[in-house]
C-alpha cells in the first residue's frame, strides 16, 4: 500500500470516526450520569435529522444554521421525555427501564413512518461538493488527498464539544455537581444537590448533543425512519469501548472504530468490517470491562431509588 | 341499555354481516411489508394490487363475484411465515399474493407450498424462489438471473463498443449488498460473466446498513475497472455514489431499480445521477407497445395511481403489483373457475399469453413442474434503464427500448 493510499484511508477513517463520536457523545453522557441506557438514542438522532431536513426543504434554512433551532428543540424534547418516560422508571428494575426506552424507540420509529413515510430523503449542499484537496507533495512521493468538508466539520465539532465538556465537568461548579451525582447519588443527595434537576438537565443535554449531531449529519447521510437503527449499534460499541460515561473515551473510541472500519474495508473487504470491530469490542470487554477510558466499576449498573 | 353493551352488539352484528358477505366474494390474501425498512416499496406494491382489485370489481368482478383483499403486514421473514400461516389457517384462504422482497418471499412461499396454497409472487426476484421445485408457487415477474444476465449483456453489447474495447478485455467489477437480494444478484452476475468468459476485476460484498464505503471505493479504484455492476438498495447506493464522486472514482455503473433506479436516488444525486444505468422492471415502454385492450388497462391504472398519489407516476414496484394481480384476475381465476388451488395450478400451467398480450408488455407462460425454474413466468422480461435529463429511460434490450443509450 503506498503512502498516499494509506493517508487517504487514515483520513477517511478519522472523518468517519468523527461522525461516530459526535453521534455517541449524548448517549455516553446520559449513561455516565444517570446509569440509564437510552435505547431510543438512534431514534432521537433520526428526529434531529428529519427536523434539519424539513427546515432545509420547506424554509430553505441551511442545515448548519438549523442547529440553532434543532438543538434547542431536542433539548425541549429531552425535558418532555424525561418527565414522561425516564423519571417514572428511575426507581424501577433495570429491565423495566430497558422496556420503556426500547418501547419508546419503536413508537418513534413508527410515528416517523406514518408522518414522513419510508422515503429516503437527502439534503444536497452545493458548497459541500467542493472538496478540500491536500497535497500533492512530490518530495515524499505523495499524491493528492481528498477531504470531505461535511465530515471535516462534523469531526471538528465533535472534538470541540468533547473538549469543552471535559473542561466543563472538571472546572465548573455545575460540572462538579454532575460528577458528584454520577459518582455517588446518595451522598450527593445528602449534600443538598437537587438530583432531579441534574438528571433532567443531563438527559435534555444528551438530546441537545444528538440534535447537533443530526443537523451536522444530514448533508452527508440519507434520512429515513430507520436511520437510527443503522447507527445505534455502532454507537453502543463506541460508548462501551470508550468507557461508559466517558465523553473523551467516546471520541477516541469513535475514531478508532472509524479507522478500523475503513482499513478493514480496504484490506480484508467490506463484508468483514463488523466482525473485526466486534472482535475488538469483545477483546476489550474481556480484558478491561470498564472500557478503554472508563473508571473501574463504571459498567456496573446500580439500582437507584425513585425520585420523590 | 348500557352503552358498552350496545357497542358490543353492534360489533357482533357487523361481524355477522361481514361473515355473510364473505360467502359471495373471492377472498385473496396479500403479504407485503407495510411497515419496516421495506415499507416504501411494499406499500406501493399493495397500492398496485388494490387498484387492480378496484378496477376488476367495478367491471363486475371475477365470474360475477367481487374480489376482497385480506391484507397482512410482514416486515421480516419470520413474520412473513407466520402471517402466511395465519392467512391459511385462521382466514382459510387458498390464494396469497405477495411479497415484494425476496427474503420475505422465501419464507412465505415455504408455508404456502406445505399447505398446498396457491402463491403468486409478483416482485421478489431471487432465483431461488422458483428454484426449489415447488408446485404451488408461481412468479409473474422476472427472476434475478434474468435481470443479471441482461446487466452483463448490456455491458458487453452496448458499453464495450462505446468504450472501444472488445468484450474479453473489458474489466468488470461487481459489488453487492450482503442480503438475499444482493447475494443472489451478485452470484448471477458472476455466473453469467464467467459463462461469457469475461474479465472480472473485482467482486466485493458489504452490508447495506453501513455508514461508510470509502474503503470499498478506494479498493475498487485500485482494481481499475471499465464498468461496475452493482446490486444495491437506495441508502447504500446514494452513499456509494456520493463517496465515489468525492474520491474521484468514476466509471459507468449498471445498478438495479432497487437502488440506482429509484426517484430518491436521483433526487439525492441529481446531475451526478445522469447516465447511470439500472437493470430491473421495464416500466416505461410497456404502454406504447401494448395491444389496444392492454393499453387501456395499463393507462387506467396509471391514471388511478396518479390520482391517489399526488400525480406521481407509478414506480416499477407498483406496476408489478398491478400486473401480478391483473394476471390472476384476468387470466388465471376465470380459467380455474374459482380459488381452488389445484385448479388454479392447472389453469396457470396451461396459460400461454404471448408477449404484448399481457399487461406491462409481458406475456405469461409458467415454466412447468420439473424444470429448474418451475413456476417462473418465462415471458417476463427485465430491462436496462438510464437516467437521462431526470427521467429513467428504457435503453435495453433493443427490441423494447424507448430511448437511445447515452
């Protein structure tokens, strides 16, 4: 494999990984703080993509500008979902929580099918057709390398969000409250932290992030009622691999999976890419159950008492 | 009287009336994916059957009785099998029409065959459907092999001369998604290409649910093909062509009407879709080349479909749904004198409607039992279409082509 090809595969892989990371951040945040697995995460991504699609289709709003509408809308949806589906099951056995979230995902999927039909819809932006071309560098014998601007934007935003989040959690007072709640719910409660508020905002923030992801993904991917299902499997792999609850871990795991996928496509063949990243996934789970960047014990789902 | 009891009584009454009415109608089952990922085409196929049913009922039904559809929804093979069971056991049906997708058809037809129920497949193209020696399964549409052969033939007969190459030196690459449709079409493409002694430069398989195909594109680019043959669905074909354009991989592509030939594909790629080819159902020509009666029927179908779909021209999947039901109502049921599976079988096997006399320009003649493709309509024909100025024009085979290949 020559250097140009290697670099092209690496860049394509990193950019794909950026998309995976971006779409998984919200999922890992919700899991880390609330220990709730949001099985409807893919469907929320689908809603965000549809919102952005319709804003572009009907009102000619650029998908990148539509973030200003889609993200707050998903935040609001998060508050509603928390109140309607998440809060009532907080004290319930873990299995009930899974049923509620899986049920919610099925409902959303079918409502989308009813409202928006099974058409495959796309947004094509002319300015994204202009590719970014790096090189050539004759000195090292490398030819041109092509970078997809849409994926580059998703990559940069995904990375920025995770860095911002990292510092928010480490440095700010609100971040401290969230970390305290995540680490020990009961003690946090004794210290006078309003757990309900922390959960509510965390859940809504998780959806806000998926709102951003949806708007950034619509220029590149086709939206249809089952698009969430297509992404959710890899999102879970990314979240578990990175260490459940670790935003930085999710980004690094996303990039890892992206690169692995593209190289497997090229070297072995696209039919084995899932096999390869699931093998890695199993290996990591066996050797380090908390994921690559998770804290020890993070994977254990504790049962918490109901709020109220 | 308590309102609830009243409602109950009304419901019971309605059921009784329904039962009585069921006595003098032909009840025919349909199994199609009306929800789930394949619902888009499944619903259109059903609309085609529904319009055929309305049309036949408005002209007095079949043998003086109206046709009533008992519709079942199956989005997965297991559901297709259990719905087939339900239609046969609970609804006591003896005829089922379906199934849109090959994997659903494979599951549902097994149940029908076991129960000796007449099964009319109108869209699933996998060659296996009629390749298992079943006695009660008939397919009105072409098989995947017939379509794949035409795709390869097009490359050899039309593309090679255009590229100034002789057939043997034409480098051909094949990619297909790893589901039932992709695998059977991909295998058939390779088989026919090998039989013609062609030069296959690469064969790649991938999952249609993937979010990225850049590795595949780069791999194909390295194998430097002159033509690319694909069996893809909508989502992955859009992704593949977008990433190919990005990574500057550009060769003539012959896809299928399941992916490249869909309106969604064109609206996603617009200018980049121009010139791309799709093998599949030749819906365009049919009407002009039909006899007067068939032309009127098909024209009526198009009119009704457009009236109920905001003016949208029927997609190939709606056409085959209509054509299958029309063959059943017009050619098979009248000769069988009803819905007895044995008599339907005999009537179907005795049919010989020459091409041009059936709806959609297809004739009807089913391959006899014992043949390797028993139950296959040998007069069905696929075609190759090309996107030209935003329209899918039929360009191959020459005998039925409506436009010149560009």
